[in-house]
């Protein structure tokens, strides 16, 4: 472990637009993945040792797909679409990143032996909105996802799709109405308990808030 001195900062920590962050700590280093939507190269990863001073680390891909919209051909475009809300996790010595792309309707899964890459491209069967990968201590793998209704779905060991006969159930429901329902799931196990963090809006007025659900199972 490096000798880390106390660091102070001011908000905003990073004076740039890095939306939908997900952070993973490995040893004394923090890695943050962020949404890049239609920009290519895409899926930025930043690196820090104190959560205040960040530096650019890498892009996960140079080009996501080779579609007319992503090539801006024939008047087509992917503005406001592309990759959203990536989840960054580690299992064993392998790093994983999952995210959806609004223009292709797919859930992508990238894997690498080092954060710097190269990243190997794959897919998870299905469309998992604002997903959070989760690897439990017993070796089972899950993806937590959804908008308004949040589900946990068990994945096959190779992460290519849902496990036949595996767990698949709703764990949070914000109901219906003219407000922002639960989304942006982040799922963790801390000290033997499971935690789901989501954002949503108040029912009586527009104000984005964060909620946390927890369970011992």
C-alpha cells in the first residue's frame, strides 16, 4: 500500500461531465467508469488514489458497433443513445464491464485482465436497463436491473445470459405515476448484508433523491 496523505477537494470534484459513475477499488487504486453515450472512442475509465484527484486511464472500445447511425450516414445519428450506465466489477483476476446501448438494444459485456486493456467484447442475452453486475461469495453471478421495477436475475457462470432455473425476482417497485421511478441500480454485499442503491424523484415534486434497500439474503 502506498503512503496516502489526507486530501481535500471542492465540489464539483471533477469539473467535467462524467455521468452515471460506478467505482471499483482494487488495492489502493480506485477506478471509475462513466457513460459516454454516442461518443467514440467510448466508455471512459478514470483512476484515482484518493477519490479526489482523478486521471484518465483508458477507453474500453474504439467503436461499439458499425451501424449507419454510429457512422452518421444518410442523415442517421445515435445522439442521445449509445452506451449508458456501465457497471464495473471484478471476479478473480478479471475485470468486467456491462452496459446497454439504447440504439442497438443490446447488453454488452467487456472483460479484461487489466483495466488498461485490451478489453474483450461480448454480450449478455437480454436487455438489462441501468444494470449492476454482482458476484456473490458463493460464486454465483447476478445482474440487477430495471426502471421503476428493479429485478435481480441470476446469470450463467460464463455471464452470457440468464441461468435456467436461476433466481429472477423483483426486489424493489416504485409504482406508477408521473415521476421518475427507481433506476440507476448499484448492488453490493457489505458486512454480510446486501444493499441496493437507486435514484428516483419525489412523488409530489421534481427532486432527484437516492434510496437504499437492504436485506440479509
